[in-house]
C-alpha cells in the first residue's frame, strides 16, 4: 500500500495561504540551505519550471511519483500558462469544473475522490503520492492521509486558508522528526496514528 503524504507549507498558526490563498510571502525563506534540502530530499515537489531554472531538472524523484492537487492550486499554474506544472510526476487534479484536461499528463478526478485516491494507494510502487493542496481537498482526504510533512515558515497570518478545510475532527498523528533551518523554517514529519 502506497502512502498519501500531505507535503505542505504553512505559517506558524497553521495557514497555507492568506484569505485569498496567496502564500507568496513564504517564498523569501527558500534560501540556499532550504533549497538544498528540497533538491536532495524532495526534488519532485519543485515545479518542472523551477527545476529547470535551478538546474536540477534531471533529479530523480525521491519520495513521490504521483501528485494530487485541487482546482485552485492547479489554477495558479494555468494562469501562468503552465498546463503540467509537475510533468516529472503523474498529475491528478480534483475538479468538477474543468471539463477536459488541458494537458495529456494531467488526469482529472471528477467523481469519487476518495475512491480514486484509494485506487492510487493500492497500486504497486516504491514511491508515494503527494497531496499538494489545497485546503478543501486536504479536508476531503483527511481520512486517507498517512503522513504529514509540514514546512512551517516563521510567519503568523492571523487568518487565512487553513491546512485542512474541514469540520472539527480530532485526528492523531505521531511526530517522527523535526528539522530546523538557520532561517527559522521547521520541517516536521508525522505519521498517522492508526
């Protein structure tokens, strides 16, 4: 069984974006040390365009071979003219409004989201599935999330888009590791307590 990992950036107070979903203020923390961590541990989580610009476009996937994102997250790339932001992965977009995929590498999930994710998790493979976001998608898939990797940036938003857009539900995870960076970023890794 493959793992579904919610690999996400958030503020100290648990927001993945401002009230409009913008998290660009966090980008200033992607310094040389943090970028090296991403390049060696999670290179597949950097967009194809970013990998090319940073000259590691041919880096092998370390953790994931599949990415799932919601329409809102995917729309950011579409607005910039990118139809396959993670072309080095199998890309799935959960959307009831797109109609047809704008790219042959992007597969749409228009119906049973949980069933589709369970089918992906049941596939054979050494690499896992990256839940890229956003908030509402993560909320719908909370029961399927096996692992959290939370990149916490030293900012407080006060309000905005929560990590999980869902009703109140206590869900336990076990802390596996914490990595600290000189710029104040923390990367915490949790496993689902089942």
